[in-house]
C-alpha cells in the first residue's frame, strides 16, 4: 500500500507463505502402536522419546538398580542425573514402542516479511522484518551439545548439568537443566527425545536505513548535483528468538553453523 499526504509519502508491504503436508504412505515397518508411526504426519516430523525429567538418587536401590515400579530403560544402564523417559504403553520398559511425535519438522510452516518506507522533505526511513514459525531444531545434530564426549570441548550450557557430590558441597539437583556430564558414550541420554528439541521461530530486523538528500540545499544544486543522499543502514540488527537466547544458535542459519552477521554501513549517493 502506497500513499502520499502533502510532503509525506509512505509505503507498507509484506508477504506470507504458509505450507503444510501429510505423508499418506511411508514404507516403514508396521509399528506396534499408532503413535509410533511416521505415516500420517508431516514429512520430517521429529520422532523420539518423551523426557519427563532426570533420574534422582532416590530412584535407585543401594545396589544401583532402579526401584520397583519405575520403567526399565533398554538403551543401556542409567544413573542419577540421566534423562528419564515416559513409558507410554505401560509395559514396564522404555523402548522403541514408546517413541512418538516430539516436534515438528526442521523446516517452517510459516515464512513472512513486513516492511515500510517513509519519506518527508528529503528525509527517508525504511525497515524490513523477516521471520518464520513452525520449524524445530534437534540439538543432538550438533556435537557441541555432547560436552566432553570422547574428550571433546564443553560449552557454557553445560554449567546447568545435574551433579550431586555432597562431600564437595556440589548439588545442582533442584535447578539442573542438563543431564550429568560424561566423557564416554551415553546411549540413554544422547538419543532423540523431547529434551533436545527446540523451536526455531524467530523475527529479525533484517534491514533498517535512514537517509537525507542534500539536494534541497542551494549550494548543492548550484554545483550541478541533482541528488546527494547520505545514509546509514544496518543489517541483522535485532533478532527475537528463544533458540538464540537459550542456546546461542541463530535460528535462520542453525543448520549451516554460521551465524548471521551484523553490519552497519555509512554511504553517500551522488547523481549529476
């Protein structure tokens, strides 16, 4: 939409694309339960176990076995601080029959942009917002989310790891946000589950620019200059995203590993 009111002119524009799909048939092994099936869901739907917290010390007997009444995970032995999963079918075991939908696909359902241009007596201002919604990220796709595994690196988010060492006055059980740390393979923790799924919805101020045309000045016109616009702009100035805030991952470029670069430019446009 474009309009002019006296010396003030403006344009507002935008677009949105919404798309969804459903897999009608997939050559998968017939599952035991309907909730195990990928068929009938959007292509790329995240499937995995439903995390319900961490195992605590009082979940175990003195010999290290799980107490009676707790489902037994079949993905390896567990200890306090490991991820605990839902036993959906109630058979007393956590296995492949407890896999269900835990998140949407890696691509968004909705992509959109909105922007505007304004001009008044030589001044101009413009901006463009872009964004998407409906997609997810599986943190296990990135090795950085497996701290110390195979003696690798560790990052800031591991500070929230579950730990209980009373003799050293270390106890994070009440506020832990990450499973216990290990240097070896952990088949129970590092498997697809709702714990590792994050939405990558975002809104980004992709471009903003302000300028002024000096051609209205007599000295500039006398120099034979028809346009002398000075401007400053910025790219990727602001991003609103839970994924960025919580995981320090850029939602738009997460799969490429390179964050969107912020930049600012100052320039002059001259026409004779």
